């Protein structure tokens, strides 16, 4: 669980900057490395792990399932895998995933579904308990898993693993978490499981399993076809985790809208399924350049060079949602400071994130006097590049969503509008060095317990 609660107060504009910074390591890859490493045969070593609250929740739950994980030094861990089906624990052991929907879905609903003789209770913090698990429950029931109580789709939920899981065919919409949960359940199932997807979602799970050629095959075409052969041994791996593009996007946005500024974001992974934000903003006159490209652990990385830009209003088609879904609160914040009308389509799934991100960002826009309209699946924002800080305040409280808090911070730093952002400890779930990096760029703030 996050550490002691605190608030952050911003009340001054950030000045121009020209900096080279590192961003927090990628959360998605960090979490998957522990989960997949735990079911490999042998010891995996992972370096540059993100040491955040979500990662600690993942590690704690794996240890409750009797997995051995050793911290060697800062950011470096050894995972002592015992192979498929090796989890065991007492009946009704509680796995508390904190704020991490990824760990809950991939580990709790995914791997545990086909691990023999498990009966566990899956839960999380207030935010996670408020999120619907309907889609993943319906998907995992195909393996023969039992979920109790029946027809309950919010945590806490009891999972009784399938006694005889058999592979099946599944058509994924755009959820990388459901896709990954099925893949991780399928590796310990009998026969073949096939997952097809017409819109490619983030593929870190497939890439991390790529060296197991008997286990997984990805066939690219009009629809991606992922074939998983169950009951094959998974080999351990050595991995270096690159920077998180979602975390990087906040510092890029700050630079883009701030005047006379430049920033280089070092060694960020630029997996095509994760850089929708950067590609989109480049099309809207954003000066963003990928330099020094390298492949690190099957992931393409680069240094991202960003310069202050005269951005056009942002237009987002619904097809782009899957590649930039984490950045929508940030793009709403940016749109409020751009000239003209920004339009965001296909945003309905934002209502089932750590918060209802449409509703919460709407509250912030109202506080700063930005006109907008929002429906279930669309938002239109009329930006004001000359937004004055006079007689305006931003107050965010009771919102356990790091993206909302970070987005509000960006607005405040650009405009100088005073903001009091409560529960800011939530940012440590995925971006524990956010305030440190803001300070390095010249941003000023106060912390209050």
C-alpha cells in the first residue's frame, strides 16, 4: 500500500529549462518480469526494475504464493522460478494487489486460474475495488475457473483455480491485460489457446516469452494471431528494464508547452503499442525526435529529444485509444492550454481506470474556467493559451489516480495557477521519482503531511 498520505502545493510557473533526464523504469515490463520469471524453470535476473508501490504489491503477492524473490541491490532482483503450476498457499489466502490492476489481472486472474489447487481471495485498495472485473472474469471462465460470489464483478472476489484447464479460442478487443492474463493462464493449460486481435494492444508479455519458441507463436496479418501451446517448459531470462514512455510523456508535455525549453529523455522504450502519445503530438506540430535507437531485451529504446512547440488543437480518433490510453488525462490538460477546439473520440474505457478519468479531469477543467463538453465516449475541449492564474485554484482530493494528480500538476506548473493536490502519495504507484524530476527541471512545490 502507498506510504503515508501527503499533499503537494504548486503555485509558481516553471521557468524555461534545457535538461537531460532519466525517467522511471517501465512499470508494465517490471511487473511482467516478476510474474513470468516466477513460472520459469530456473533463475531469472532483472535489472533497473521500477521500485514503486505497484511493484511491491506484485512481489508481496508472489511471496504469498511461495515464490522466492531476492533483491540484490537497488533495481536488481533475482526471481527463483519453480516452473508451471508451482504456486501453493493456504486456502483463502488473501492477495492484496493494492492499486495495481495489471498485477491483479495478470497474476491473480491470469496465472492463478490454471495453477492447480488454489483457492485465493483477490482484493486491492479502494480504487481497485471500485473497478469492474466483468470482462476478465468472463474471459477466464473459459478455462473452467470458478469465481465467488457468482455474478459479482468487483473485488474482493474468491478464485478457485480450474482442475483441468483446456485451451480455447478468444477474440480480444483492445485490452492488453486481458490478453496477457489469457496467455499466462494458457501456458499451464492442456492443448492450444488462440488469441486474435484486430487492434494490436501492448505486447510486452509476448516479447518476454518470445525466446520460448515451443510455447508461443505470433502470426501477424490483418488480425494478429497468438498461439500458445500449454504445458511446455518456460526458460528463465536476463533482462534490463528501459524507461517508461507513459511517465516520459508528462515531462515531454511540460517541455512542449513551456516556452524556450528543451529536454532529452534517456533510454525510453518506444514499443509501437506504447508511443501513441508521441506519434500523435508529432502530427500536431510537436518537436519530438527519437535518437540513439537500440534493442534492449526485445524492446526498442531511444533517447527522446523534445523542444518547445506551437501545438495545434489535438484531434484523437478512436482507433488511437489503445496506444495512448494512459496519456488521455495529460492530453486533456494540454488541450486546455492550446488554442482552438480539441476533440477526443473513443474514450469510453477511461471511466473504468483508477478513477473515472473523464469525470475527474472535467472537475479540474471547470475549476480553471475551461469550456468543454463530455459524453460517454467523447470529449471536446475549448482551450485557452492565455489562461490567467488570477482568482483560480485547483483542488484535487479523494482521487486515488496518479494520472489525474500528475496532469493537474502539469497545468499548475505551466500556468502558475495555485493547486493543492491531496493523496499525492498515489503517484508513487508508478512514477515514484516524479517530484524529484520536476524539481530537477526547475519546478517548485511544497509538500504537506
